[in-house]
């Protein structure tokens, strides 16, 4: 079993990354959100699980243990394959998955391509009692949106790359999250757009860059 990889990124596009580990390139399926955190030539570290089929061996990679645990639970649900399980993690953070299961909200899973109403309900039933939504997860749904660390870091990095000081980038993301929906908070492009809207007036009125 290949449980983790650490090496330099040879290529990354969409939902796939090739990681060079000791001269061997491993092709790893990842979410687009995870792929955005990788840079060609830079070192990366991912947790992985190997899915064995009669005609293929496929590696799936994750940025943290929570994502890997959710993936493992999802592929154990009848009718949910590894691609659909990864699709769930592309749409929802681990905390949002836990909250949806706790609230019996199968609509959250119906948004994922390839998951129909019956399978969505089965996910909720099958995962009930296996994961628990934390108070932080519940609070994010009721008030301030809570993005995954990966999304937040990527947005802050993008702002710094555009010339904003790190402290300005951090405060802009914090302010953007005050009004962001859960969907916007989980999407790099949407959260970046909101943060830039926050920074725009500061720039126009002489705010520091």
C-alpha cells in the first residue's frame, strides 16, 4: 500500500498531479482545489490511498487526514466509486460533509456529478454515526463561512503574489469571509474575487500595497 508521497511536482492539471519520488513519477488523482496548491518544480507532500481494480491501479491524493478519512468512508458506500468520492471532496470540505450527514442533508451530495438522489440518501444513512460535526462546523453554517485551510492559504498566496502585503491579504480574506456563502468560501476563485473587492477601496483611497 502506498500511504503517502513526498517529492517534486512534475506536472499538475485539473484533477491530476505527477509527483517525482526518487526518480519515479507517480500519477495521483486530486481535487482541483488541492491541485491549485501545487506548483511545478516545488516539493509537495500528499497522503494517498491505492484503489485496485481488475484493470487498473489508481492513486488518490489528499492534503490532510480528514479528507482521506472522508474519502475512505465514501467509497465504502454502495454506489459511490472513487471518482464520485473525490467529487464530493471537490464540492465540500470534510467539515461540510460531516455537517450534511449530521443534518441528514442529502441535497449537499446531490450537487456532485454522478451522485443521484438515491445514492445521496444512502451516503447520509451509511455515514451516520461514523463522523461527527464539530461545534465549529455548525457555527460556520449558521454564521461566518469556514473555508478549508487549503482554500484560504491559496487565496492569501495569490493576493501576496499580486503585490499586497501579507497582513493586508490576511485581513482581506477575514473580511471577505464575513459575508461569503459556504460555496464561495470553499472556492478559490470566488473567495479571491471577494477579497479583491475588499482590497479595492483601500487601494483607491491610498491603502498600502
